[in-house]
C-alpha cells in the first residue's frame, strides 16, 4: 500500500462513515422514531446528505482517485485496490452527472408526489395523481439524458441499480420467462389440485411469532451477535458495518407468512453484508454488488430454502410446539402446500413465488413505454389492467389495487423494479451451481441446516462485496451469463409436483 | 430578522443537525447496537465529531457570529436572537480554547483509562489504575489553564457544566447542607424507627414492569407521541428535537425501584426538552440550560413527586392490580416507607434521596484537592474512606465499592459531579416557588396528577431552554440565588415525619 492510495482511503473512510451515519438515522426513523420527530429528522438527514454529496463530488476527491489510480497502474484486476478504484471512478462520475439543481428539484417533486399519491391511493383517485406521475416521468427522462446511454434510454436508469446490465438483455430473459411461465400458471389454474391455506390464516400470538422468527433466522445462519431484529411497517435490511447488519419485520396477529418469510428474506440480505470480507470494511465495496444480486440472497433464503419441503420437515415440529392449538391437526405437508399456494392476485407484495415475476415484468414493460413516450400517464390504468389480464389472468377492480399500489413511481426510480425478478433468476442459477459443486447442501437441507450453503455463498459471493459487477460475478460463479433456465427448471419441477400436473 | 442573522442561522442549523445525528448514533449504540458493532460505530462518531468540531470552531463561523451580533446590537436581552448570540459567543470561545492536539490526547487517554479502570474495579486493584488517574488529573489541570479562571482553578471546569457558577458559591451551599444534613442523618440512625423495604425486593415480571413504567411516565406528563422508551444498561435521556425526546431504563427481575424511579427520573429530563419553545428549534438553545437545572427536573419527578405519599395514594392501587401477589398484603404506607428508606451505603447510584448528597459533596471536595495538587492520586483511597466515615458514617470494605466505583474520573471531567446535588437543591427551590404561586399543584398531586406542575415548569423553566444561565434562571423564577434552605426544609419535614424524630 502506498501514500496516494492511503490518502484516498482516508477520504473514502470519511465519506463512508457519514453515509453509514445517514443509514443509522434512516433505520431509526423507521424503527423507533415517534411520528412527530419526522420534520427534524428530515432536516438532519438532508444536512448530512448535503455533506456527503459535497465530499463525494468534489474536484479534490476526483483528484485523489486519479492520483491513486495512476499510482496503482498495473494492480491485478481482482485486487481490492484495483476494484475499489473501478468502483470509485464510476460512482464519482455518476454523482457528478446530476446537477445539484436537478437533485433538489427531484427531491422536491418526489416529496410532494408521495403525499398526493398516498391520498390518491386511499381514495382510488388516479386522476388526482396523474399530473404528478407526468412530472415523475419527465424527471426519469431528464435523468436518463443526464446519465447518458448508448442503445436505449432505459439503460441509463437500469444501470444505476444493476450496473452493466442492458435493457435488451433483461427483455430477452423476461420474454423467455413469460413464454414458459404463463402456460405453467394457466396449467395450475386449469388442471391443478386445489390448495387449502387456512393453516397460515389463524390467530398467532405475536410474541410467539417473534420467538420463532429469531429461532428460524438463527437457524439459517443470520448472526445475531452482529445483528438486530426490529419491528417496522415496511420491512427492510440495512447494515452499518459487517458487524452490525440488521433485519426488520412486521407481525400480523392472524397471518403467519409476513413475519416468517419476511424475516427469512431480510436475513438473506443481511447475511450478504455480514459475509463481506473484513478487508473491504469502511469502503463502499463492503456491501452487496447490486440490487438484483442482493435480492438473489434474500429470495434464496425466503423461497429456495424457506419454502422447501425439506426445510420444514426439520423445523415444522418446532413451529407446531409453539402453536400447538393452531397447528396440532395440520401435517407438515399441509403447511408446505399452504405456503406455496399459487394464486394470481392484484398486489405485488402479497404475490406467491411463481406469479410474483409477472408483477415485475408488467412494471418493467410499462416503465419503458412511459420513459420512451409511448405511454402517457393518463393511459396508465388501462395499460396496467390489460397487462394484468395478459400475464396474470385477473384485472384489479380499482386503481388502488392496480397502478397506484406501489410507492416507487413517486420518485424518478424507473429501473429499480426489474431487479426484484432478476433476484429470483440469479438465485436459482446460483443455487443450481452451489448444489452441483457441493451436494452436501441438499443433505443438510433435509436436516433443516444451511451451514454448507452459507459457506458456499460466503466463499463465492458474499466475501467479494462490490468488487465485481453483477455480470462479472454471475459469470465467475456459474460459468455463464444470467439466463432464465435454472429458474424455470426450479419452478416447473416444484409446482408440477405440488399441483400434480 | 435580518440577513446576517439569517446567514448565521443557516450555519447554526447545519451544526445542530450534525450534532443531533451524533446523538442518534450514540443513542442507538446504547439501545440497539450489537456489541460487535462498536469499532465501526466509534469510527462513524469520530468522523462526525471531527466535522462538527471543524465547523463550530472555524474562523468563518466566528465571523458570522460577530457580524450577526453587530447587526443585532440593541436587541432586548430576553430576545431569542440576543440570547442565541450570547450562547454562541461563549461556546465558540470555549471550543477554540482547546487545541485539537489536546482534544485528541484527551480522548486517547480517556479511552485507555476507561479500559484499565473497568479491570481495576473488577479486580479491586487501585494500584493498577493509579498512573491513569494521575494522567486524568494532569489533563484536568491542563484543561483548567486552557479555559482560564479568575478566582480558583476548579471554576474553569465547573463553568462548563454549570455556566456562571463559582466554586466558592457551591462550597458555601454544600457546607450549609452538610451542617444540617449530617445531624439529620445521625438522628435517623440513632432514634429513627426502622423501615422494612422487603416490599420492593420481590420477583416482578419485567413485561409488567414495562407496562407500569409506561403508565406512570405518561401519568406525570411525558409525551409518548414525542418520545420513546428504550432499554439500556445505564439509563439516560436524550433528545433529537423537542418532538423526539427519549427516555431509557433498566429492568431488574427482583427489585422494583430501578425501573420505576429510573423511568420517572429520565422522564423529568425528557419533559424539559419536550417543553422548550418551538421558536428555539434547531438551535443549541433548544435544550436544558445546565446539567444542574436539568437534574432539578429529573429529581423533581423522581423524588418530590415520585417519592411522595400523595402521589402513591393515587397510583399504588394500579401497581397493586398489576402485581397482586407481590403487593396485595402491603399497604400504600408500607410502600411509601420502603421507597424512602434512609440507609447510608457505599454506592452513589444506589443511594437514597437523603444520603445521595453526601456522595456528591465527597467527590466535589476530593476533585478540588486533586486539581489543586493537595491530594495525590496515590492517597485517594485513604482520603475517600475518611470522608465516607465523616459524611456517611460507613467505610467501604474495598476500593471497588469506594473510589473506583464511578466512570467519571476516567476522563477530564472534574466539575460534573456537583451538578447532581445542585439539581436536588434547585429542584426543592423551584418546587417551593411553584407551590406558593399555584397551590392547586398540591391538590392535584393528591389525585396523582401533575398537570399544573408541568404547566408551571413549562411556563417558568422549560420554554426558555438555554436562553438564560442557571444563575439568571433561578433568580428570575424564585426571586433569589440558589441556596440550601428549601431543600433542607423539604428533607427535614419529610424524614422527621417518616422516621418519627
């Protein structure tokens, strides 16, 4: 290590510390803060954001990066030093592409749009939100021009969440998923055996749910000595360091799934952060490399592990012992079928493992159309409902249950949604590779354990943090670019058996 | 309001936001953070501190203060603007008196001293801590010279916690307290009727304790809509704005007092912050004016209210209903006597309302002797034990239960201790004034209510935040400087009756 690189590191640590301070304020806002504290908290976060933005876009900082880059010229591509320089150059350039005026205006519009949207959704009044959606679309268009792109506009936005991935690639993969998944969904609807999921819809004491959530996240390897479980309205995971990576969940008194699968999902995210290499600490490399790869980890523990028969054969007795009255008369097979019930529905966040992807593909297609000026805000409800019919075979009775359901379109965040479905696909592709490289993973799962799986993930994915782009990572780990094949093999096998197709 | 003052306010808001961000990180560290997260959290807090220190000691900032002061020349003394300028000038000058080298060295020594102290206390090994105590004393001496003083060295340090108060004044007041309190303590020991406090030493379910803590702090007026109750090892209160002022407490499974009186104590602190005037928001005036005045609020709700017979006559039935097995056979009088048992003891934080002050007077006297070079570190244990004998009539069997018990002397913080006892004295003086100005306060207390008391405190104390110095405030509110008379009247009447002297 050398002088110019060390000088850069000092600045990197400083910016990192301030960004993590901001993350603590944000976490506290969701978990502990009384609602009345919001105005002051927004002021505190705005001030802190302004400082980190100033520091991370300054000419001085750019100079430090380039000086260190020149000094390190020839460092191996895989080295921490070269990887950090690559990441810093990219994020520095991106940050400087957005003028402060745009950032401020964007925050202003988003703040107001969010308030109007909340009321519009509550009152099923799309017309009142329409002018704000128009502004959000314009912001997305402006942002795409500011970032720049080679092939198509959407690339500029997608790139911010899934660096290096092209819209054309995602489109091709999603088309392939659609081509196979729509018939599978239809076959289940037409020929599948019915599933009774009343087992998960009963009265469940919340303190007991909390106890089980701690048990089950501990069982999959989430390290509570370096973590914390909090209660929130909208669950998320966050980390302030690899030694303080937190999960949150919510508790329904009459429905077991949200807390159970929410906790498993978030622990998947948090284990990724807990598993980053200590040498990356206090730098922006010490976190998941993209939203899609991050989602692959959460979905793996929520679905591939957490909705598998093997896993519950081991853990269901414990759940039964905590809820003897509710579960005593239900077998593990009853429970397994209930948590895997396929049921096309209107709301994305309530969707099952199979139909969830349709909700994402729909949004991905509509975002492109709005961004490219092919779909006007006023025509969104109609377009939404048509795609729901095409992909899911159901049409929401109201816009509140349709195009107004998500908060995402209150800010210029087009390009974010596809990462949810990409996570499912990455997850399945990683899983196939992991199991082929270490068959003991399946043996352990039959005992309800994931030790070897987590070790494999740490070795092949977690430790690298953001050193490699998602494209580089999936190629290194699985030997090929992302495609739909592993995911389709997984869902086809699982649901054909489940529904006796 | 004018341009230069507005320019100053922008900078004041910025520094305030960063200081409050630091407070959030500190709160989270005590309440939620896994122990493994400490190193990263210290880094984050150090970076944030460095920024706020740089901003609040810069030449630019000094210029802004003076420009605004010149512009506001002639503004009424009581105005928010003039009060803010007075406060900023003072804190700016103080902050610049400590060179960065001293601040860094001081933090370094304190960090190491704390670790050595923790082990020395655990092993009752004063000798191993002695060299570190010597360094801490030297740092205090150096700090006093850096700050400067007119009359005596200790003034320079006391001033940082109780602005404007002189050591000679505190000495005179404490001497007067001693002269009356020692005989009262002796009379209780010799002629008082014995108290059985087994009622509070039983098994108490912690969740039920939490329920009652929420009930009783709500009952005295702590606003949970602008607050939060957390669990910690060492209880404290903090605020991130007047709309987010938090309390913490700890729970013992076999002893009711810590959670009960801890929660009342911290709610007294937090209500002070909740009661600051909204116009002071986002400035350093929006908090309690000194440690002593702050402590007067916490002690008032812990002791004058929370250990009064009237209060428990109203609330004891509720406590009984939550712990029917434990409390069913004890009367409210049994309970009242138990929570007011006078018992000289070794440990300050476990001391009763009457003997607590001796623990503080002892530390105040020893700190001066060490600061002035009249007492060497090596002679501290002996001096400590002699004063314990003189003031409390008991001598600790070990240094761990003696001069090693507090964390305070691991940092250059001489001058902090006396504010604890000053709080008791301020509190009694405020209380007498409040009751004489509004006798309904006592009538309400008989109903277990403190609405008029809190209204009086808000009107006369809380709303002003830091606009006035503690000396100014006590003069404005009570018409005279602080003295020992009200406190002695209060404890003499209360404990003479209780112990049938």
